[in-house]
């Protein structure tokens, strides 16, 4: 049985706590590896190593740090298939989707090559008589990240690439469900020239997370995962005086106006609703057609496409649209919610509950489901399902549709499909949601913009990647200078002003 340990002080390290978790092959249901779960002492050791390694790395020139990122991009291209293969085997997503996971992380590393420009700070010449003023961005010291199972390459890179290029040391606590790729990424960063101990991976569960949250040396923590855990981590980290950014769950709505291109809207919903088995925080899980005629046309186009979706193991190549979900518990939770939808009166247009795949009967496969006539009081509307289930809520007007999305507690992403510019503009301006698509179903911003939701989808002020990530992983210091020729005679007891 493969054992996955940690990556500490420049080398893979076996776990020392005696605790492990099973890593499944979601397609077969078999345990394919055991991952070490770090205890507090192991986390503390990693923090000490990081604190010792950081000053030299932080003192390296921004250009030198950026060059490590440049080499990392090359290594990610070189090892793309190797990473994607491990990723799809542990996660279950299709091979092209796994490559996309690596690619979207790679793009953040590319963004970080330009970080010296963003780290330049600000300068005011002659802010007063003989006075110059400048602001600089300095690293925080040791930062940490806690990441979810659904993007085991991209989300770690969202965090560690900007943290490192800003001169910090970083400790990553990835998901214990698919820990293989994060350890590989840490080794690649060192191959790219990152000094030993500057990036470490500590696998684990709540014990490791709490140790990071409580350690006084850890200055900042990024978290991505479900909302209850995001709230817990945000609260505990803030109480400990750390800088925190915590991203949670989602329930993303897509409004379909009567004037939308219905074929385009249906195709968009198929990709955004069922891709990666719906295990994306930017998946569309609620379709909101405006008017019954629009709803009937949409369901008429969607139903045969949902029925035709091909579900299978990642090894089946192009023949598969999406794979299994991550665990047996996830599968059971999804099916329970589907049953609740039926019991609470929603119309199950496509019923995937009996789906089974010959030869993979023990895999965590869930059939595709399509609901119509879902109402806001139902559990399938209120809760994040995180599976291949699309709910349709019929709205009678644009105002009703936008209110629905605005009243939901989550606020990660939302989209509108329409040909009308006024409606689209109004939607983009008014909606209280962080990432908005106009005729784009999954509006995930590119690496040089920032990613983040609103409401219960995000806690903290600064977003992931883009310019916000440079702000999150640095502290601003402002220096005011005056040289002897500008000094006035005598003491001045009033507050300095520039009148
Ligand atoms: P999760 O919350 O179960 O786990 C996320 C991380 O928290 C993991 O590293 C896990 O080990 C750790 N963790 C779990 N329970 C903990 C506890 N009690 N105490 C401390 N740490 C704990 O999430 P998941 O199932 O891995 O990922 C799916 C969730 O992530 C979904 O809700 C999805 O919407 C969300 N997500 C959000 C975004 C975003 O940007 N908003 C992106 C991707 C995923």
C-alpha cells in the first residue's frame, strides 16, 4: 500500500503521529494509499523550519524570486501529464479536466513572474519641505494555506505562488482526500530553485489545522473549503490575531432570459452543471428561466442532453463527461438530498439514482439529475449539493429571478444569459455576488484578476490571486524621510501638517 507522508525541510517525510487516513480510488472504491495525519508536534517543527528559512528567502531580490516562478512554469509544463494522472486517479475527474486543474494553477505561477512590478510600492517626491515619502511591501514571514479536495493542484498554487514570490515561507495543509499532487508540487518548486524549508506540505486533518491556527509564528492563513469550516477557521484565526482569508461553499444561479440563445444556454448549463460531477465551487447548480415558456423550452433542450451524459472512470479517456464523486459519504449525501427534493415536491425530470457502471459497482459514481419546479424552501435549493444535480427554479420576471439569487445566503458566482445589454448591465451592477458572467456560465477570473465570492462564500477582505494576493501576503510600511537641509530649528509640538 502506498504511504503518503509530508514534505518537510526539503524532503518527503513519513508521518510521525501514528495516525493515517485512507485515500480512495473513487472509480473503484478501493483504498489506494494511506496519508499521514500530522500531529501538533510535526506542524510545530515545520513552522520552526519555515521561520528559519524565511529571512534569507525574503531578502532575495524580487527578480530572483520571480525567476524561480519562471522555472516552475517550465517544470509544470514538463510534468503536466504526470501530475494530471495522479490527480485524476485520486480525485476521479477526467484527464483533460485534471490537466485544466494544473493549468489554472500554472497560470497563477505565471502571474507571479510579474510580481516584482506589483511589489514596487509607492513614492512621493517632496511630500513636504525636504520631505520624501515612500511605501514598501514587506513579506509577513510564515504563512499557511488549507485547501479542499476539488482542485488539488490549482488551489494550492493560488496560495503558495503569491505567498512565496512576496518573500514568505509557506506551509500547505492540503485535503487528506487527494494529497498526492501537493507533495509533488512542493518537490517541483525546489527543483525550480526554491530554497529548502521555504515551502512545506503537512498532511493532516483538524489537529494539523488547529496547530497552524494556534501557532503564534504563523502570520496569515488562506483557506478554501466548505462554509462551516471556513467560518470556524476564520473565527479562530482572527482571534489569534492572524490575517485571514477564508473561502466557502456556493450555490451559483444562472438566469436565462426569454431572449437568450436557448441552445447556447442549454450547452452552458450542461458543462457548468455537470462538469467534474458538479464538484466545483463555480458550478452552476440552479437554473432560473424567466417565464414558463422559457422554462419549457429550456427543459426540453436540457433533458435529452442530461440523459446522454457519459459517466465513467478517468481511465476511459474522451468517452467520459464526468467521473465519480470523491467519497462514498459524498455520494450518499448527494442521493439523500435528491430524495429530499422528490419528497418535498420538486419534479425529477432526469433521475440518475439507479445509475450503476458495470465493472465499477463499488465506485462512487452518481448519475446525472435534473430537477424542475424547485422552490426556495426546499433543501435542494438551500443547501450546496456538490454533485451532478441541476435544480430549475421558474421565475415569472427578471426582478423575481435576480431577487432569488440575491436572497440566497451564498454569493460566489452568478450568470445571466440574454441578448439584451440593458438587462445584462443591470444584472452585473446590482447582483450581490462576487463573480458574474454575462453569457459565460463559469465566470472564474483569470490569474491576473482576483477570485472571490461574497456573503457566506467568503470571509475576509482580500481575494485569491491577482493584485489582491500580493496585498494579502505583504505588509505595507510607509517611510517619511527628511534630510538635514530641510530641518527647521527648534521643537514643534503640533501635529505635522502640510498647510
Ligand atoms: P472541507 O471544508 O471539508 O475541507 C477543506 C479543508 O478543511 C481540508 O483541508 C480539510 O482537511 C479541512 N477540514 C475539514 N474539516 C475540518 C475541521 N473540522 N477543522 C479543521 N479543518 C477541517 O471542504 P472539501 O469537501 O474539501 O471541499 C469542498 C468545499 O469547498 C465545497 O463547499 C466547495 O464549494 C468549497 N470550495 C470553495 C471554493 C471557493 O473558492 N469559494 C473553491 C473550491 C471549493
